[in-house]
C-alpha cells in the first residue's frame, strides 16, 4: 500500500513538472513574440521620429526663405518711399 501511494505521488509530481515545463515553453514563446513586437514598434517609432525631424527641418527652411523674401520686399518698399 505504501508503495502504491508513493507511486501515485510521484505520478502527480511528474504531471505537475510536465505542466510547468509546458508552461515555461509557452511563456518563452510568448516572450520571444513580445520582444519581436517591441523591436518592430521601436523601428516604426524611429522612422516616424526621423520623418517628423525632416518635416521640421523643411518647415524651418521654408519659413526662413519666406522671412527672407518678406524682408527683401520690405526693403524695396522702404527704398521706394
């Protein structure tokens, strides 16, 4: 009777260990997927930051050129009066 009880307990332990191993495998897969997703999102974010920086540079350049043209127009107007 004692041997049967011990064998049953070992079977229960083996089942629990197997469940834990399977859960660990599942968590590793999930972790890998999440890390890949993070990497993808970081790349997307970096691309968007670069696009935004390029837009800001273009906007500043256009603003600078417009300011220069306005200044030239003001100078011409002042020279006419």
